[in-house]
C-alpha cells in the first residue's frame, strides 16, 4: 500500500471511528462507513490539509469511496 | 381553562460534586467544595486559576469517539444528565406518546470551547478559511436540546432558552407552562454549561466577576461572608423530567415533588450589575408566589442565587426581607454555589434539584465557607452557614438571576400521595 493510501486510511479510521478492516478500497463513506454529509465534508477537508491540496467542490462530489480518495490524492498530492 | 398539575418524576446531574444525583446530594449535605485548580487548560497566566470542574469526566464512558468528537462538552454534559433523568423517570417506550414529550434546555453560552478553537485555528492560518463543518452545529446553544431529542426520539416542543445564569430556570418555567397548558405530557428540562476555557475564565476575569483567591480555591466561593470576592466558575449539567400529574400517575411514576409556580422579571437597570435595591429580585419573588398562589409564610427554604459577589448577595437579601417581612427569619436560606461554584446557564437546573431534594428529604444544604459576618446582612437571618440543617421543607423556592437583568424563580412543593 502506498504512503498516501496509508495516510488516507488513518484519517478515515480517526474521523469516522471505524475499524481498520472496514476501510477497503471499495468501501463507500456513506453507505459502508456510516458517514453523513457533514462527515464527508470533514474528510475532504482533512485530505486537503494532510496532502496540501485544494479539492474543488465538483471534484469532491466524485470522491465517494476509499479507493476514489486514494487515486485522486495520488494524482494531485504535492 | 383549568391548568394541569405538573410534577417532577426524574432527575439527572453531572456536577463538580459528583456525576450522579445521589453523589451530588451527598456532597451538598456534607458541605463539600467542588473547587480545585483548573485542569482544562494552562491557567498559570490567568488572574483566576481554579474552578469547579466536573471531576474525572471521560467522554468515552458515555459516547463512542466519533459521537463525542461532534459534540461540545456542554452538549455531552446535557446528554449525560438527560439520560440519567430519563432512566430515573423510567420513561420507557410504549408508556408515552413521543410526539407529546419535549425537550426544553438551558445554556447561557453554548459551545464556547468549540468557538474558541475554531477562531484560533483560523487566526493561526494564512487567512484561508478551513472551518470544520461541525463548527456551527457543535457551538450553537440549542444543539443540546437537539441531541437529547435525537437520542430518545422525543418529538414534542424542542428549544433552548438563553438568559445567562437564569437560562435553566427559564427552561424549567417554560416546561412547566407548556405542560400545565396541556401542550405536552412530559418535558426533559434543565441546563448545561462548559465554560471553563481560556475565553470563559479570561472573559469573566476581565469583568472582575471571579474570585481570585488562588491560594485557597475550596474556600473561595463564600456567599454572604464579609470577605467574598467574586464567584467561582463551575461546569456541568442538571436534568429534570417534568410531567403532567395524571400522566405520571397513569404510568405509576415516582413523584419527587410538585412544581407549583414560576416567576420572571427584569431589572431594566444595567447589563451586569444588579439593581441596588434588588427591584427585579423583589418582583420575581412576588410573581412566583402569586403564580403558585401561596402566602410568603408558606415558604420554608430559599435556594438563593447568592453567587458570592459583593453587590449581588446584598441586593438579593434586601429583596427577600422586603417580600417576606418577619417570616424571613423563619426561613432557611442557602447558596449551594458555595459548594458547586456557579454553573451559569446550568445553575438553575442543579439548584432546582437541590431544592427538590431538600423538599424530599427535609434537609437544607448549607452555605459553606462562612468565616466572618458581614454587617450588611441582618444577623437574624438563617443562611444555613457551614452545616446542613434538618427541618421540614414543605415548600422550597429557587432563585436565579442573569446578566442582562433577567430574574427567574420557581417553587417546588412536597408531594404526598
């Protein structure tokens, strides 16, 4: 697993209070990990802070699973 | 229309003296001080370095980590105390109509720590706004009532009253009124506050409102003592279940006491100073006696606002002597803030509980830390100094007054089957 993927996983575990085993690439924040709309906004903000990127709202809407977050950040992280 | 009777059927408390109602009451009647050096932040540069904190509070004893992170401490306190009261009242699903059970809570300030942290984060950044999406719903005072209703599914009237240190008493009076008007069967009421933060202590210090007796925190809250030098900030929550009498009887609920009156008034004088003659305090006690339809002579105990500030204590006592005349000498008067500190918007809740327990057990909790008489007070008055007193308490009055000149008072009466 890449360093980015590890960090993403750690943020999700911390913010959503879920078990490590639940954080699979396919896991959806809202459907599988119990996030509501505010949790999702908070996650995106944490990703922005941790990876020093700015994620525009229209792209944030497409980040709904763990895997989508990892690939977006692998592509955009500085 | 005939007003319905309202009784108290459940209590909950998370206080500087203990984290349940029995622990709290035990601390009160044994004259325990809840004051100690501040642990919630480094207060070494503050004029006041002590407070009455809730001891040993660990959110993980009550909430899962994710849930706790989204709630300011004042909301956590609210939910913990409300849960206790709901359990104590045995309000189990199926014994009530959830559409007719409300939550009317009180908080003077709301999520002060949340507000402080978010503003500090912004100020420390480069000007890019990175406010947490939970900032507003964590900070707003009314979210406490929202959390309680969400947890229990109570869908009746739901809001929070804000009147500084009178907030919880306003909440209790509103609850009493809605139930006696037939608009709800039961209401979870009370209040919570968690303002022991840099902004809270610093702000009240700037007002010269707090005691600065850092060498002796446990004797700092000394209402009616000659050397009182301000109040001691407290934190915590108190919760009460008020219920329509027939509803309570029908489900076989235990009844602690009956709520018989609520009174409100304003000083219309100054933002923080009390009216020098205690005009607002005088009016609120007249109003509550009229609402309860009892004579002053029927009151046995007054749990006073008595914050231990030089001016406030004097004006309240003047008002008591005007309203009660010679009966003032027969009353027991006490300020339980001498032990709990001042819980601001939650004060009225935990003091209502102290009054209800006094009525239930016929014991008046003391005003501790009395060392030197102050000539400003008539020596014939019984302030219940230093030790609890046993006496019959058929009727107890609880006064709370808030910055802004808000005055509130409620009366509880002994309930006998």
